[in-house]
């Protein structure tokens, strides 16, 4: 199911897709995915080093900051193939953090940190709180100025890859105004991180307690760019999620078809039964639409207005497609499908995770109604 179709692919996208397809297939077979479920860090440090050497972390970082100078359109095929192979790495966290820094960091922060992120240093964002609001500016965590020092307070939840990150960019209120602040690993006191139990066990997520953390005022991002930065983070996060979801949808459909073509009942392959055949076709059509939406959004991502509309449409379609395909896989596998040994479980859990992050299908449809209808 690697057929590209005619989506206006660039040479760079096609090349990256080919390399990423081979790399992810080789480095993240399902047996390894399951082994890493029990690993404390949740990912293979050797594979992460290789990803850094491939230059993938610098794809959407300008050359002046040590990057490749392309954009999110070229990140999408890599993220899609990671999703197809359930590859666990801090790639999405670090890419999103780099985009936050690129959009809203000070010039000094960008010059210092972006080249390190492009080379493979890990970073993540701490945005979510217990209000579960997808509006990133609904914040309770605070930072109070004391001379040239900021004293932080509050808690952040669902902070992916926090234990592996060299930097965590945290959303806080300073004088009642939202802003991001950069926390280095060395700024974290003992006990600041608590690993959370989440639905997608291929991921590592943490609660971060900010109480007692002090950072220099220079750790604040550019306050004039806060609104733009939060809007950019929201859309980049959704585009990365869509790419991973589309890859996962394709993989779980392949997994289902393989079973339908081998399992016999009453002397007949179960794939011949219309009750199984028709929903599988529906899942494939949803997948094709989601993939078209993904690359449509990726290729117009930087266009004012159009990029936001396309990204929200893509997330709504990917949410529908991934959830349906994974759910049908579990159903069609019968009793085995309801056990944790069935790989469809891993895809279904990931679909649920992505629906909970940065907006589900209903949320994005509501936003689209406002954007398109006023």
C-alpha cells in the first residue's frame, strides 16, 4: 500500500519517503516494538543516533541554524513511515519543539539551541494541564520574576519524552500573559518528573511539577510572538499526528487483509464474506482520503488560512480513518483481537491517543465551521 498516486509530490518528498520506508521497516519490526514497550526510555538510542545522522531532525530548520532548510512538507513522509512501523522515538516531540523555538524563540535561543536539535539533541513541549483544554493559552502554571530569575509553579501533564529531553519548553503565565520558557534538564529538581500510565504504551509521557524550579529571565521566549507561536505549535502538532495516523491506518489495513486472506471458516477464506469484505473496502477508501488530505495539507502548510483549513480537515479525516480501521481489525480477528497479543490493539490505542491530543475529529470540524462559514 505504498502507491503514491498523483499528489504533486516533490523530488525531496519522494526520496525521503523511499529512505524512510526502508529505514523504519528495518529498524522497527513489530517484535522490536513489543520489546520496547517494556523499556524505560521507550526507544532505541542507537536508532535515534542514526536518525540524527540522516539529517531528519534538521529538515524543517533553516540552514542558518544548522538545518537542511526545507519544511513540514518534507517531514510528513518520514512521520508517515514511523507511524506505519509504530516506531517509537522522540522525533515528533523534538520536531515540534524545534518549530516552537523557530517561531517564538529569541534570536539568541535560536542560534544556541536549533543547531543542537538539528544534530539530535532531544527537546519536548509541556503544554497540557488538568483542564484538558485544546486551547493552548488556557494556562494555570506561573512564572514570577524575582530580579533576573524566574520562579516557576504549577504542573504539566502528558509531556512526551520528558525524561530523555535535554530541554523542555513550558507554557506559563508571566504577569497573566501566556509565554513559553525553556527549562534545561539540569534545572529539574529530583522528583520533578512522574511517569504517567497512558493508553498508547509505545510512548513515554510524564507529569512535570514546576514548583521549586528557577531559570534565568533570558529563558523566556519572545513575548511579542506568543500568539503566533501557539497557533503554529497547534497546527504542526496536528500535521505530525495526521502523518503518523495515516501510516498507522495503512499498516493496520494491511494487517487485516493478511488475516482475511489466510483464515478459513466453513472451508472458505473469511475475506470472501461480504460482511468482512465491505467494511475493509470502506476502511481503505477512508485511508486513501486521509492520505490525500495529509499531503494536501503538508504541501500548502505555510499558506495563510489555507494551511490551517487543510490541516484541520486532514486531522478530522485521519481520526475517522484510523479509529475505524483499527476497530474493524480487532473485530475481524475475533477472540484473539480482544487480547493484547493482537497487534491491532497497538494501533487502536494509538488512534485513541491521537484523538485526545490537539483536537479530535469533532473539535476540528467545529473549528472548520467557524473558518469556512463564519
